[in-house]
C-alpha cells in the first residue's frame, strides 16, 4: 500500500503521498533521456516500480522519503521531491546521511519548481525531523541541479567528490559531487 500520513505545501505545489495512479507518469518521466541525462541510464517500467518500492520502504523505515510533486492549479504529476537516508555511503561523510533530491518532467524544467520544493523539504528536515544537516549529490556536469543546490544556500564540498557505486566505471556520469547544508538553529 502506498500511504504516507502527511503532505507539504508550497506556493505552486503539493508534495503528497504516492498513489497507484502515480506509477505511470513516474515511469514515463524515467524513460525520458533528457530527464535522465545525468543518471546512469533511463529506467524501464520495472525499474521505476522498483524505485517506487524503495521509496516506500525507506519511508516505512525512516518516516520520511520522496513525495510526489503535484501542481496545485492542475493537480497533475510534477515529479518527485523529498529526502531519504542515502543508499550509498560517501567516503569521508559521516553516516547515516540524509540526502534531498528532485526529479521533474522535462516540460517543468527551468521554472523554479525544484528549488521551491527543495526549500519545503529542507524546512521539513530541519523543523520536523530535527536534522542537523542535509546533503545533495549529483553528477559533476549537472549544472541545473547544482544551481538549485546553490539557491538553497548549500555549500559545495569538492573534497567529498566520489564515484557513484551503481554507475558503470566507464560512464561519463560516474563522478558525483556533494553539497551540504547545516541547520542554523
């Protein structure tokens, strides 16, 4: 069952629990080569469903995870935004670490929605979960996501650059970089 007991709201979005009807637009987003250009590859429907199952298992385990982003005006799927305990340990980063992230359909890129949703996620992590810090990681060349991280006030930590374990060694997106944000309170 895909249930989460709360949602976050922003000016233009609702970050809400997963519904069965989200599987198809999530899978469609994951097959888009442009959306997935900084990942190891696009995803099949089976891989998308497995990712959703991982998100739900993480939520069940930790009490937080990735939400579905839904546009307020149209109530349409606008991607995923949220936080999770990192699946892969980053060398020299104390574990467990909580990673914030986002993935939006191509039609919604460049509209500030990732930043808006990430701000709400950071506030949730600090104010409701009481976390002392969050991190975000991306492929070195992913300038749009790095720009979102900078807008959030995150600090780039090039000393923590790492090779992503689930990315093939000869892949151009093997090397990842990390940004960190500490709770000021």
